[in-house]
C-alpha cells in the first residue's frame, strides 16, 4: 500500500479517502496512524463527511 490516505482539494473542499481496497478501505492500524497527518494538512474542517 503506497499512501494509506489520499487527499484531494477542490477550492475550500478537502476530501480524504482511505486507500486500501484489499482491506475494503477499512480503518486499519496504518490508516489510523496516518489520519492526524492527513487532517493537519487541511486548513480547517467545516463539514466532516463520509461516503
């Protein structure tokens, strides 16, 4: 697995996506450890969302 979390920004919208299809994008220990760094790159969170 290259990057456990992918980040995409479109204007004021920051989208974070889990990147582990082999584990069905589950919240694995690797993804859990990468969340703080991915979140810190966003200036501010207005609306948390998931899909």
